[in-house]
């Protein structure tokens, strides 16, 4: 059942977002109530997500120098450069811009591994690198936001709610997940809990998408055109990062599975992990959450294309010859 859900997860996520959109449009009065459900379901999802990020693999990932260097370069050098080139063309609305910055500057650490594996990429190397990617993005995100927004950042971000969201919905689930991993390494009960939680990944993601979309649709309040305006930018980002990842992989002379993993890592973003930060923004910037969720919609559809296109961009000539 778990394998079938993972295999069909794109369809499941799209159906969840469509259902959420219909619910939010048909019952806008339910929006505030659904908004209260976001934190509990998102916290559960992030716990399960972080449970898949193996803290024990952190040291092993450091020994794979070339792959790790390529992954860090594509995510924290090339991606900011691409975003910097795009940001001047974004809609002038401050909420739209900060939403785009939040989501595009943070690499994915969860379902990217599944899609990478479907495309013949080295999901194990990518899995080993995820703890470092997660730590690096949490440390670098404030730096990037300051570089892009400058003095505006102090006016945009109210430290209290932002820090609270970070601690409660990111640090808390991450600490609990890594404590569970440590327990699972020592006790059968811990392994049973970890295994059971792992089976909930796709249903929790679908539930989160449904609740988030349904709660955010009423808040668009005539700003649908502003949110829709970022869709071409997200699509362009996916196209650009396919070739950027390919170029980085060639520079570092990676084998084909590792190269495909780098491409997927550079293209997929951490939308649901940064969503609590978007939701913690002041009310005048409420549109930022919708902008973040929109990236998920574009990316999920984009992964259908990536799973087919990346093996053509980076063909395994050894397998073909044999």
C-alpha cells in the first residue's frame, strides 16, 4: 500500500489540492476554522518528513566530497544567482516577492528522494546529504533574505511570530524526529514507531495540502491574478535548474546517478517546511503563504516531466551499451 501511494503520489497531491481549492471556494466561511488546523497537521507532516532525514548519515555524507560539493554549489550558489536574476521581473507586491524568496531559496529534503529514485538518480547519496542540506538552509535563509531585502527585512519580518514558528514547527519536529531515530537505533519499539510514521508520509502530505489550500483560497480576496503571475517564474525555474544542475554535475565529473540527484536537488524546493514562516508574516503579507503553496502545485506537475526528462538529459550510456 505504501509503495502504491508513493508511486501515485503526484496524482494524490494534485487531487488533494484540487479538493482544497473547491472547498475553499465553495465554503469560504470555513477558512478561519481550517486555518487553525494548519499547525497541527503541518507539525505532524514535518515530524514524519524529518524522520526521513537520517541524522546518523551526516558524517557519512561529509566523506562523499564531490557529490556534496556539487549539491551545495547548485543549491547555495547557483540557485541564489538564478533567483537574483528573476526577482527584478517578479510582481512588485512585497508579499509575492517574499513568498517567492522563501520557497526558492530552500532546497527540498523529502519527496525529492522518491522522484530522484524514479528517474534513476542516486537517492541514497541524496538521502545521506539531506541533514546537511536542512541545516545549511536554516542557517543561510536569514542571510539570503537580508541580501535580497536589505533594510526592508526589519519592516517585513516581526521577529516574535517568525521565531516562534521556527521553533515550534521546525526545530520541535526536527528534534523529536532525530530523538525517535536514536530510539529506533536502540529499541524495537522505536523501530516500530519510526516504521509506522514513515507509512503516513503521503496521506499527511495530502491532508496538509488540502487544509492549507482550502484555508488560503478565501484569503486571496481578489489577489488570484497576483498569485497566478508567479506560475511562469516557477516553471522557468524548473527548466533553468535542469540545465544548471547538469552543468554543475559535469564540472564535478559525477557519475550519471549522482548527476541526476544533483539536478533533482537543485530543482525541488522546501515549500511546506518554509510555509510556517510564511504564515507567521504580518497580515498585510498574508498572500505570501498562497505564493508558497502555488510553488508546490507547479513543482508537483513539474516532477512528472522531470522523471521522464532527466534520464534523457543525463543518459546512462553504460546501461544502454549493455
